[in-house]
């Protein structure tokens, strides 16, 4: 099982780890998360907004609406070999990551159109995957963060953490 470290912004990591006590960055920096699980390499590119004292869930990010799950442009995930998520084969390629946050359940979405501004051009007909996920209560994370981790030699999980919520999407390498 070979795992590549997550490449990230030192500023965002310092804020998340409490090394910088007040997040003063005005922008949402571009970040990446990468890992190899079995024979498959996954690469997520996203913009990491900060909490900055705002109400996130049901405020900045409304409930029951498609969200870009980042900032600025659609978060993208590039997969070099087929994987399986929720019993659905996902072919190698690049996809947009969207979610529909809810108070008790979220919808995780992979969409064919990964070159979008926010969710402006989102079309449900271009979805390749929709699955329900339960939000997990989490420690405070000031800057949105994606992580890909190995859970066994040929399986892993994709997680997104922000504010006090975490979602996880398990996958298998095919």
C-alpha cells in the first residue's frame, strides 16, 4: 500500500492546527489532496474557504441546495483507474465534486462537467454518481480540507472537513 502525502497550503494547515490564531487571509487558496490506493492515483483540486466567524451550515452554505463543496470553481477529482463508490463503477477520468448539505443527511455527487464556476452550470443529467452520506460531528476546522486515505490495500476514503462537519465517501479500487 503506497500513500503519497497530501500537498497543501502551509497557511491553511497552520490555521487548522491552531498555529495561527486568527485567519486573516481574504481569499480561498487553491489546495490539493493526493494519494495512491492500490494501483489507483486520486488527485483532488479545490479552493479552501475559511470559517472567519461566519455561520456556515444553513448560512453561507444553504441546506438542500447544490454546493460546489469548495469555493470559486468546481472542486475536481482526477482518477487514473476505475474505482467503485456505493456499488457504482466510476471510470478513470476527471469529475466535479458537488454536495447537497442537509441537517441530517448530505448527497455526495460526482458530475461529468468539472470545468464550472461554482455550480452555475450544474446539470443533474451530467451526474455519474449520487449517494447519501451522513455528516459526522467533528472538531473545528477553519479552512475546508479534503483528505484521501487508504483503509486497506485496495480501498480508501475521501473526506471533506469544514467547520464542525466531516463527510466520508468510501471507495474500492477495481
